[in-house]
C-alpha cells in the first residue's frame, strides 16, 4: 500500500553485514498493522548481499526507501535515516531483530492520545538455538519500572536512565528530535552510542509515556554485534566524553539526575574491562581512574544506586589506578567466587577457573 499523506511513523533500519537476519527484520516491519509507515533501509556499505536485499524491498513496496552509503557505522546510518525521514514520529529497528505486528500502531496511538515527545517501552530477549529455534523471555526490568503517573518526565522519575538503553523500543516525535538536533554519536562508528541518544532524548523530552507491553524482539549474543567486539578499548570512554559535553550545557537538569549518570558510567566502564582484551586492562583502569577523579564523591557516597562494594571500589579508584588491586581480585575470582550474572538471572560460581551457573531464585523484581 502506498501512502498519499505524510506517514505516521518513519522506521529507520541501519544495516551492515546482517544478510542472515535482514529479511526477518524487514518482513516484520512490513507486517505492521499500522499501514501508514515509511521504512528507511540504510545500507552502511555492506559487503554481503544486504544492498541487493534492500533494493529488492524498495521495488516490492513503495513504503520502503532504500539508501546506501559508504561504511560509516551505526550512528551515521541512523542519522542519515533521520535526515530523510518524513513521518510524524521516528522509530529505529536494528537489522538482526524483529518486532511484533502491532508495535507501531500501539506506540503511535499512545503518542497521539497523550501528546508526548517519546513513547518508551521494553522488549523480549531472544537467544538463538543451534537447531534454528529460539528462546524468548521478557527483559528483566519490565516489572521494575513503575512511573508514579503516566506520562511523566525524567526528572520526576529517572529510573529509566538506569536500565538498558533499548532506544529501539520507542518512537520519538520527529519535530522534537530536529528541534534539539539530537543525533546518534558517529564517533568510533557509533558503537554504544545508544547511551548518548538515551540521555539526550529523555532529558530534553517534556513528556514521556511508558508502554508496559513488550513488542520488540532483541536478539542477544549475535557474534557480529558491535557489543561483542574486543579490539577497541576507547569506545566506552569516547561516548561518555561526548556525553559530558552535552551534560555541561544542561547543568541545572544534570544536577537532578547526576547519580543516574554516575552509576551508568561506573558499571559500563567495569563491564568494558571484561569485554576488552586483557592487554588493555591496565590502560583502561588508568582511564577509569582519571574519569572517576572528575566525578563528585559525595554524590556516589550518598547514592542509593551504588552498592556498598561499588562505593568502596569507586573510592579506591579515585585514589589510584587500581591495577594491582584488580589483578589480585582477578586471581581470587579465578580461584573461587560467587556472584550474579550480568542479567541477574543466574548465580555464577567459579572454582579454579571453571564456572557453574544456577538459577537465581533470590532475585527480586
């Protein structure tokens, strides 16, 4: 179906090297019950058959716009799509994921009913199995977000700043995005730039509606995902350096949500230590040391978001580069440790480098 009027939602799909998943993704968008949509497929210089697939879809359905660019990364591809978007709202779908048929009709109706800048929701985690099937479960934080009223703004209820960025579960009013010139960070080809987009959109939105029902299927542990790459130790630091520039322009608002940014920085940077090659750990710890010295210790000390151990680590990191301490801790953890997995769904027990997992029955939602 070809729309004659302005599309209600422009859906941007940044594409690079995902031939295996791309058809499932685009087909799920074409199957939306909301027909008045614009589907902007941005091929980011893929070397596989993605360019041909993109062009074929554009010939098949007039709602599809095929764009091609030299490889510039996730951020540049999304921004190119935003530049070309003509819909009242903008959505983003990553090319190795797929969505439920009523996703954009529901989000659009929410946005129109409540007259908000953003409708934000949650998602299903999807894990592919070797036999071609998959396991799906709701994101762990679904029941943790309960705004005191709906719609809300982030200063009334900053909890979403502490959860997975998941910028693709939302729609954003196009004139809002353009008014504040919000773009996905292109530096370092946009890896982890969803952090910057999340803070810039949520902090500047006058009103946000939280949609509890998940519609987005987020495929995790994709071997080609940028989040699995280990060869660049600087990408995490670069996104937070860029975010500091934005925050410094909004100092009054920043003061109200400072601890939420701090906990995100803290946990993301230590996650980065596990991601990068071991040869970069000393370098990263020195960078973390310098970053923590720019943060106000009183905010961390008085925060309920930081655990007791996290507060101790933060304090130690501000004093030294922590390399010796971290090395000893790694050795102790290799010998024996018990801790929660990053998803908090399992308890991970390590004995002499061997790991065992058991379901976390004490997890609270």
